[in-house]
């Protein structure tokens, strides 16, 4: 009992967010890292500011830019943080100019990723705080919910809302995505930094695969 208390009370060294590196863009299941490190997975529409959220989380301006490069829209990008965990950037969805063939490849890639429950430690779905979640957002939320793994929603672009709009919009997001009370919904502004500490704490809590 004494040992357990000591372990519980031990101070864990925070992640060194400056020690971050792009590792790879995975185009097929064989490319997915399987080294048992925790994988924190980010998903969202192409224009929701997913890269900006990751950059804000890491305190970097232009770190997560790989996914915006031509030819990377159907790839899964991996960033290694402090040699301790991966931030996994799923390709943005809902972009009208992407061909049907590319959307199909994206779908197969994502399906193969979710087919292995050992990969994901924590799922993070990014939505636009200003708007009702789209059908694609709902589909992605279902993917995360059906995985059985911890899942959170980040409502980005909070700075674009009036104070009186925040709570009603968050309630609309929770209702539309059918989020239960245990699913965190984090008001966030990649522009201003709101919600960054809350999201970082959530990532830290799951870096050892805690559930």
C-alpha cells in the first residue's frame, strides 16, 4: 500500500515539446509504427485548423505543415514527441476538390488504421466551434466512439464566437455528435491559445496508455 501511494504521488516529468520531429507519412497499413509508443490521433475537416491546433499544442508556428503538401492528402502523418509518444495526423476530410478515387483511398487507409485497436491511445476530433458538426464529422465521431478507446472533441475557432454564443454552440456540438457526459469537449482557439493547457493535460494523462 505504501509503494502504491508513492507511485501515485510521484511527479512525472512533463513532455519536452521542443523535442518534436516529423517521422513519416504512412500510405498503407505496413507503414504504421507499431513500436508500442502511445499514439494520440487527430482528425478533422480540411479547413478546421487541425495543423494549427497541433502547432498551438506544441508551441510551434509551422511545425505540422507536412499534411498540407501536395500529394499528402491521403497519408497519415506521424510526429514523435520527446521520444515518448506520437501525434498522429489523419488526412483532412470533406474537401470538395478531392477526387472520388482519392476519397476512396483515404477511406481504405483510415479503415485499415482503425482495424487495429492496438494503435490508438487517445482520439481527438477537431470541429468548428461556430457551426453544427457536418455529416462527415458525425461519421468520424462514430469511428472514434466505436473504437472503444478514449476520445475527446476540440471545438476550434472559439475566438470567432461572441461570449453569448459559446455555451449554446458547445451544447449543439455535443448533441449532434451524440457525446456522452464522459467525453471531453474542449473549447479551443488555435489563434489565441484558449484550451491549450486542457488539451495538453489530456495528452499527458494518456501518454502511458492510461484509460
